[in-house]
């Protein structure tokens, strides 16, 4: 157990029944107002998240965590999520916690480590990165078929399992056109924000909910693949540029030419990324089409 930052006792108490005893706890992340742990017991493992009540963040992470629980239930009912992914959720003295089934995999950035260098230009790497793109699209297509968009498609919210397939995590910001969430959607990470979402964010007030769409997820997928394969984000701006100016640059719909930054030539993969990054949402391929290309 990490004594310095233990998970909420209320959550561990709840998990005792499903994980068994003894349990070990490992802190995975502590950022932007929320923390995540891996909790392992003889009967299984979960990812446990809780808001950090002391964090100085403008986002209300406790409300987002309650919202993610609501999304997990709705997505499961709609058939977009495997029953059993949601393990449990509840209140603790500092806010909210949420536990989901452990997905054993590496973040996409790490899965692309070999592909990112010149030595990645080898026959075994090509099907592997195409497989990541296709299975990532397949997971998105399953959500899109029910009308939901993930709305936070980015390299840290997808894990690549050892045998290859991509798995989506982090459903906190998911959007459905018929559902008004507790916390208005104001975009997620800047670098994978689609141009039309960037435009909507720039032209509406901070409390106005924007509904992210499947086409915006497709742009996020292309941006994530671009970023992880080349090491460059798809739109040119400096790291210290204010978010609003980054969004202005993205809203123009112009991306860096992939041919100038790719580590090696792979026309099929480049075509897939370029199609996802089309500035016109209606011209992007659906996740379903990407999954079978
Ligand atoms: N189901 C899961 N399986 C394995 N690791 C997970 C899972 N869910 C979350 N994590 C880990 O916890 C981190 C934070 O979880 P996430 O749901 O992305 O919340 P947030 O981005 O709000 O911190 C992830 O980047 C990942 O490392
Ligand atoms: Mg996340």
C-alpha cells in the first residue's frame, strides 16, 4: 500500500468483496484533480479513481467522477460497453470514487516507441500499428453505433493490450445528443480537439454544453496516431501558446504535412491518418469504415 496517498477507505471496503484479501494498492497517477490506483487481490484487479479534494483545478472532478459513473451505466445499458467493466462507485469523505475492470495494457505512446524511430521501418511493425488503428476505431465504432461519442480520444485514454487490440478507458466526458450531462462539455485535451469543436469552444460561453460527435472522435483518433507515430502534434503551435490561441490554430483546419515529420514512409497508414484529419467532419471516414479498412 502506498502509505503517502492511500485510496479512499470507503472504496477499499466496497472492493473487498470482489477482489478478496489480501489486496495491494499502487498509485498510478495523481494529476488534474484526480488520482488513480491499481488495486489487486487474489480474485482480480481494478483501476480505482477518486477526486483529489485539495487540488486547485477549475474542473469539478468529483462531479466528473459521478458523471462517469452515470455514463458507464448508460453505455452498458446501450450495449456499447461490456457488462462487468463498471465494478463500483460511491461517495467518500472527500468526494467521489469509481472502480473499473483492470485493462492490462500499455499507453499508446509507449506502444508506438519502436514505430517512432527509423528502426521501426520493418515488416513486423506495419501490421502492428495498423492493427492498433483498426481496433481503436472498432472500439469507437461500438460506441458510435449507440449514438455516443467518447469525446476524450487521446493517447492516454487508450491502452494497447499485449496481444494487440486497443481498449478505450475514461468515459467521463462521453457525449450523446439526447443526454445533457451534469458538467457541460468544453473539450478535453487541446491537441486532439477537432477543428469544429475548437470553433464551437471559441464561439460559445464557458457554461454552454457542446455535444461532441463521432466525427470529432475520428479527428481525435487521427491526431493521436499522428502524434504517437511522429512525435509531433498535428497542428503547429508552441507549447507555451495559450489554449485559446491553440484552439484558434486548430479551428483553421490546417495540419502539418505528415510527409515532413513521419519517421518512415507507410502510405496506407498515412492515408488513414490524413482521412481522419479532414477538416470537414462530413468527409471523415466513420469509425466503422476505419475498423475494416
Ligand atoms: N480500466 C483501466 N485499466 C488500467 N488502467 C486504467 C484503467 N482506467 C484508468 N487507468 C489508468 O489510470 C489513469 C487515469 O485514468 P483515467 O480514467 O484516464 O482518468 P483521468 O484522465 O481523469 O485521470 C489512466 O491514464 C490509466 O493509466
Ligand atoms: Mg484520462
